[in-house]
C-alpha cells in the first residue's frame, strides 16, 4: 500500500502483458531500486534514445567527450530520481 513515505509504482499498458507493481517499502532494499526500474523501462521503450535524437548538438566536434545520448542517459540512470525525506 502506498503512503506519503512509501512509494508504489504501477506500470500497465500495451508494452506490459501484465501490470507491474513496484513497492519500495522493504527495510533493507537498495536506495537506487527505482532507478533500476527506470533503466529497465527505458531500455525496453528507448525513451532517452528517442529524446537524444531530437536534440541538436551544436558543440564543436573536436571538443566532444560525451555524446548527447550519454548525457541524456546520465540523469535518469544514475540517481536522477527525486528523493523525499519523510
């Protein structure tokens, strides 16, 4: 059961044959459990790849260290999930 301090997420629709319910109420779970779920969903749907394809990269090509896709992936996949103290 979701409460203001315990997050619950349900994914359903044509991309999922059955509803997926993720609850984050385990006392010893990983703090990045939600990020892992976001990464799995993104890998399946290709959301950040499509977003990166929409962005124009006007940087000087000789100075590029990270491609746009790498930078777009960074936020949701490495702790870009919002946190709340209860």
